[in-house]
C-alpha cells in the first residue's frame, strides 16, 4: 500500500468515530496546552525582563535593608524586619568614603502614598514619591524629558522643587507646561523644575506615576523616622565594577560601624542578581509545568492505547478481510500507528494553538512582549509523535499479528 492510501484509510476510520476520536484528543490537548501556555508566558516575561527588572542603570549595584522581593512572607521576614534601618547619616558617610572610587552614588527613599493637586485637578492617591539627589535618573534608568535635574544645591538647601513623571503631567497639565508651576504633594507646595521622559509600564505597573524631590526635603515633608535609605552606586566602567563593588561593601560596613566578625546587615543586588533570581523562579515553574504536563500526556497516551485496542477488537473482521485479499502485516501496522499518531498530533496542535493564545493573553495583561515559543512548540509536536507511536504501537502490533482465518471467524 502507498503511504497516502494508509493516511486516507486512517482518516476514514477516525472519521467514522468522531466523538470517540475527539474525546481522546482532548487529553493530549490539555497536556500540551498546560505546558505551552506556561512556557509562552514565562518566555514573554523574560523577553521583557530587561525593561521590567532592570530598573537600575548600567554598572550599578545597590545596598538596601530589604531584598528586592521585600523580604515579607518568607522564612527570613523577621530577620529583615529586625535589621537596623540605613540612616541618612550612614548613607552620607558611605557617599563620602566612595568619593573618587565610584562615578555616582544615589541616595533614595520612597513613599507610595503621594497625591499631587493643581488648580482643582488631582492625581490618584498612590503616586511613588522618591526623595533623592542628582544621580536618581542614571541610577534608576530614567531620563529627563525637559526642564532640569535636581542639583547638589537643591539637596543641601532642602529646596521645595520637584520633578514629575508623565502621568502627573497628563493629569495636572493637559494644556500648559508645568515648568515653574507650584503644585501640592500631600499638601506641601513644590515648584516643578523638570518632567521625566515617558518610561511606560512593566508587569502591569506604570513607571510614570512618580515624582522626585530632594531627599532632604523628603525627610522634612514626609518624616525621617522609621525610614531606610537605599544606596545605588555606579562604577566608572564594567571593568572596574567588581573592584568598586568590593570597596563599596567595605565602605558600607564602615558606615554601618560593623566589626570584622559581624556579618553584613544589608542586602546587595544588581540587575544581574535580579535576572538570576527571576530565572531561578522561572526554571522552577518550568519544571513544575513540565512534570504536570508529562503526567497528563502519559494519561492521555494510555487513553489512546485503550481506544486503539477497542478499535482493533471492533475491526477484527475488517483486518481479516484485508489480509485475505493481500494486505501485509506491515500495512496494518502502519495504518493503526498512523491513526494513533494522527490523534496525538491533532490534539497537540490544538493544545499548542490554545497554549500560545493563553500564554500571550497573560503576557499582554502583564504588558510584556508577545512571543511564539518555536522551540517548545516543536518539542510538543515531537513529544506528541512519541506518545502516538509509543502508546499506539502495541495495539497496532496486535492488529498486524492477527491470523486472517481467525479474524474472519470473529463475530
């Protein structure tokens, strides 16, 4: 028999039992869908990791009281809560020690309940208010749209000046320039000196609903008690990064008055460490999704074997007739294997399509880039073929091994 004849007969046989074939495909579809959707979503997030997680500038490391995850809810949550805050005095001491060693040192402190008002217009009461210095833009991958940046003099004199993000500009100044205008943030008057360039969103969170004021003014307006300062340090180049980091750790220990036998009581992280942390979580999710999907696919494979065995029993007489008029055992084997592989592949293709759509919908909701996971899609088709052949071989072999005389007698 020619291969196209085998394909045609296999399709005719499956078409005669559409419901049974469709239900068998569903098992494969669910297994493939689960792994492809997760891999698509994870892959889409990773393609956006540069803009989403890389909130620090290039060649920058940061010291903080808490790890980047916040340190809440984990086994070490109490450990982080009990740490001493990094005070502004300690941060200034560190900045002094790093003079000539680092290109820039950015001191920053945050409040997440800011609200700006101007001439009766208001922003939502959940703005990010950053108290910082002139290095904030470079240290946090922001750029100035227009106006001017903070200066050392603004910080030294605790001036009531502010740089605002695009969201604030759009809400309060739809028809005029905000430069030189006096707005109020949580009731405190501030003069707008600059507008940040639009940065967009990452993981569903806007990065443009932020305003930056001198850190000294931040402490006067929002209070300094129970606040910890984050310190971002930029090396002169990638080549001097590791040396700067080593000296930075030493300077931080000095600023914190730690003895040689005392461990570090602060967190250190950079863009690379954030990416590594995300990659580790993503790998665990991938492994979990793969294991769950593999179990589902094995269960679906058992279903294929069961259906094919039923099909062999139902078509025993047909097999006997075909053999009696010259069909070879290998033709019977190929036909039943083709049916098993077709069921598996059809379910796999539907699962891949639904998985990609599901994963990309999740990615779109998180405002990440959309992707098509070619590698995983190809792997899914290969796995489906293996399942079809592996679980369909025994029923196919059983059909091919039937004695034509006994098969003709079957009722």
